[in-house]
């Protein structure tokens, strides 16, 4: 996707603010009326805890991004996205069931991830001296397709779950509509809020500008560190695939889904190698998460349907990290940083901090949900927390070390 569309879109929003806000508000009010057609009983016992989770994430955003305005944006956008998602469900006549709360968790976490990546991109561009409006356009340009891929793959995961287990059809509708709304909000209301009311002005912030550059330097100059991380990942990856194939249901279906993801990534990055590497990292992260969850959680549900659901819950966030990292890596290799080591350093500097911050923010929100009295909610929250830790470690440590080691070997 070319970059000019983002700058044109920002200009359109800047010059037509009143008209666009009026139209979007009217559409939002009409959609929101659908909330009155829903039976909210399946969610009543969890609504308070979910709101507390959203507020906790907003506070984490304020602290980690050093921006109370960013926290306000996160809170408003999350609540708006949920209201629109449920409104559409109401108009379509889709009934909620006891799995709907899990759909809310997925939508909130994905919306927060979208927001943090765009906000981090905005703050980084301003730290590099770009004018605020240009920085918004640049952040949209860099994140629009990765966010789209993250939303699409998450939706496909739950659609696949509904295909194999019809009991999850309502959940699939909620997640599918939720991620669509989240993406549209990320391209409309989010930049509009930043353009006109809640833009954080700051230039020269070291953390925004350099990202995880010091971490990439530490990896680059430690050949033994790279080799240890590389061999550990290979051994663990092979062991996990064997263990999972023997222990979990629906692993075959998971590989079919991974093949679809690989096809999408290969088209976008125009690289079969990067697509294979990302899918391998995704599978290792998911299988390691599932293995840890079932090994250390003696009360884990072993029902085939629930095991499929627990497999899908963390998948979106695992894939999200890889998409953002490899998108920046591919961008670097296609521009001024063609060698792997420089491309890794660029990716960690430009998006590494966003991945790290996102993981902590989502950890805070999910930690609140672990205290839920609903078994599915706390199990799903726990497994997603494990997935955050595993995928963050892989994408910020193992994958960069692997790419750097291959880069040196290729010289």
C-alpha cells in the first residue's frame, strides 16, 4: 500500500472535520441503537470486571507512553468499538452466549494493540522532528496494512473455530465484527481525535526515537548469545511439535490455518522466506504456550471444544507481534537497510518498543480478568498472558538473534 493515501486522508480529515464528525456521529448513533435489541444476561456477571480491565489498561497506557492523552484515547476508542460491535450484532439479530465475554477480551486486546502501535509510531515520528499532522499520516502509512493483517488473521482464527465447532458461531460473529470495527476506528476516529483534540506534543523523547536500539546492539555483539538462542529455539520447536501432535486436538486444523496465514504474509512481504519464518515463530509460540498451560494448570479443561477455544484465544496476539516486526524488517530490506543485521536493528528501533509496551499494557488488563469467577474467562486470560510472554521473548530476542546469525553467515 502506497504512502500518499495516508497523507491525503489526513488532509481530508483536517479540512472537513465538522462534516465528517457529524456524519460519523449520526452513523454511530444509529448503530448504537442495536444494543437495545441484545439480551445482555450472558454478560451481566462480567461487565464490571471487563470495565475495570479497560480502565487498568488505560492507566498502563498513560504510564508506559508517558501520555495521559493517549490513555484517554485508548479508553474512548475501546468503549466505542465495543458499543459499535454489539450494536451491529443487535441489528443482525445475533444472540450472545456464555462465550461472548471471551469475544470482548479479544476485541479489547486487539483494539489496544492497534492503538499502541499507531500511537507509538506517531510519537516516534514526532521525536524525530516530524510535524504533528505529518507524523499522524506517517504512523497510519506504516501501520495500516500490518494492523489489517493482524485483524484479518484473528478473525480467520475464530471463523475456523466456528467451522470446526458450530457452538462457537456466536463468538466468531462477535470477534469478526469487532475486529472490523476496530480497524475502521483505527483509520477514522483515532486519527480524528489525534488531529483535533488529544494530540500529544513532544519532540526529542529518547525512548520514542531510539526504541530498542540498545538491545539490538547487545544482541549484535554477542555471537554466543545468538547461537544459544538459535539452538534453543530449534530444539524446543521440534520437541513442541512432536508433543503437541500427540497431546492436543485440532493440531492438524491449526496447520491448515497456518498455511492460509503463510499465503497472506508471502503476498504482502513478497518473501516466501520471511513468511515461513514468521509462521514457524507463530507455531512455536502457540505450542509452547499451550504446553506450559496444560503442564502447569492441573484444572485445565480437556474438553475438545474448549481446547480448540483456548488454542484460538492467544493466536491473534501471537500473530500480531510477528506481523509488526517482520513488516518493519521487510520495509528495511526493501529500502536502505538491505543487509539482515541493519534490517533487524531498524525493526527493533522502530517497532520493538511498541511490541514491548503493548505486551505490558495487555498483561495489566488480562491480570485483572484472571480474578474472574468464570472458568473460561480466567483460563483464557491466563493462557493469553502466557502467550504474551512467550511471543514477546521470541520476537524480540530469538528471531532477531536468528536473523543476525544468518546475516553474518551470509557474509
